[in-house]
C-alpha cells in the first residue's frame, strides 16, 4: 500500500460502504473505520442491512476520500473478527476514533483486507485496491 493510501485511510474517519441486497439492489452505509496494518476494521450492528449483506456475500466496497479530493476505493471481502483478533482490532479502532462507538444493540467488529493497488483503474489521486 502506498503512502498516499495510508495517509487517507489514517486521517479520514468515515467512509461509504457498499453492499448488495438480496434483490440485487445496492445498499450504501456510512461507517467509521480504522486501518489495522493492511486491513480496515469497523463496528456495525449484526442486524443492520449492510452487516447482513456483508455476512451473506462476503463482498463489500468502500469509497473513502478527503477534503483534498483524493480517494481510496476498496473492493474487498469482509469477515467478522473473533477471538484474540478482537483485541488488536479494538486497539486500532480506538487509536483512531478514541471513544466513539456506533450505537448498536448487537455490535460486531468486521475486518477486510485492503488488497493490492489496481494499476488499471487507479488514476492520479484516486487509488483503487482489490483484495
């Protein structure tokens, strides 16, 4: 992952996450996230539509951009964080977002690899990664 992607992912707190509903229509949710090495982590309610979609298909896409009109797009695979990985995920999340936690009845931590830079679709300050 290049330095521009790290800068954007480490400084932008909120991104747009896209999933696909059962009827194949798009679903977009705004989520707070943090970078944990070469992955991103976020917390969502297990019963939310986007969480159910991500769990059902495993596929999610993110669009994350800053006020300088630079962006990172991720086409990736989401999974639930469990076991000892929860501690590291929460540390990364709290380091970036401090005490902010989304309001959830059934919170679940999710993780997705950032993947590799896609040279075919990356243009200038719009970086595309595929996992």
